[in-house]
């Protein structure tokens, strides 16, 4: 494990949220926000309203920019996000998780909690100088963010679909090259 479980989940949630910028059909209903909330193990207040959804969606560009920012710029962005949301790190233990950090009260709006959890996860990325684990998908035409949590740093595609598409294109290129000989 490169990072702690809560950091890994926060980074994956941030990448998912940022990637919804590319497809307006993603995360566009309260039901899809419920699914996001559950899938990425958020806790605390969840109002299940259109206003809450709009607030979460309004974070997408900032989180996208943060994930892809160079290290020094990302550090400044993290500090701004934490200050804006009055982050106060505290050790907590809940559900099946042992002691870990929360930096905002569970009663704060979900969008604020997402921003702070993303910022706190980026603290670990910045401190460990692991920015190389965040990149754009290698498939031509895909602009999705990839979080590489593999031990050998081998993840270059955002999904199996993109990996398969790239492999098929490489195969076709080899076939064309061989038939041209």
C-alpha cells in the first residue's frame, strides 16, 4: 500500500469527481451523488438535495486542477482549500476504520468535506513527492485522470476499456506494418 486506506479512497474519489467534467451524464442526479457518497465511503451529513449536488459539481474543476498541478503549486492550492474550509485536523475512529485524520466536522456540507478530504490526501502526495502517481490516461483521445496506486507504478490507463482500445490499435498498427513489408 502506497498510502493509507483513507488517502487512497480520497484520491480515487477526487479523480472520479474530476473526470465527471468530461461527461455531463455522470454525477448529474441526486441518486448518482448517493452512489458516489457510498462508493467512496464518505461519512456525515448527506442532504440528498439538488443544491448539494450542485455544490459538489462546482468543485470538479478545482479538484481537477489540483490533481494535475505541479507539486509547489499544488501545495499552495491545498493550503487555500484547507483555510477556506476552516480545516482542523483531528484523529477519529469510526465504522470499520482505525484511527485516521478528519479535518472537518461531519456536519459540514458534503462539498466542503470533499474539498478538505481531497486536500488532506494531497498533503500526503506532496509530502511523499508521489505526484508521478497522478497522470492523464495514456489512451489517445482520453483525458481522464489516472491514480496509480500499484506498487510498480504501472497503471497508465484509466480503465480496461482504454487499455483494450490502445492494445487493439497497437495490434492493428503492427498488422498494417507487417502487411506493408
